């Protein structure tokens, strides 16, 4: 098989994998986490 054909097949597999990964659903946080931050004693 010519090298250009192998290169084209590899590129198609990589692009297909990236498209597949970009369409997978991601975990969404149900709520934000809020934490009180203590202020330093000498803050002005």
C-alpha cells in the first residue's frame, strides 16, 4: 500500500476520533460550590 494511502487512513482515524470525543456528553455539575474565604487579619 502506498505511503500516502496509509497517511490518509491515519488522518481519517484521528479526525474521526476527535469528532467522536467532541460529541460525547460531558458531566455537568448540578450546583456550584461556594466557600467562604477567610480574610487576612491585616488586610486593608
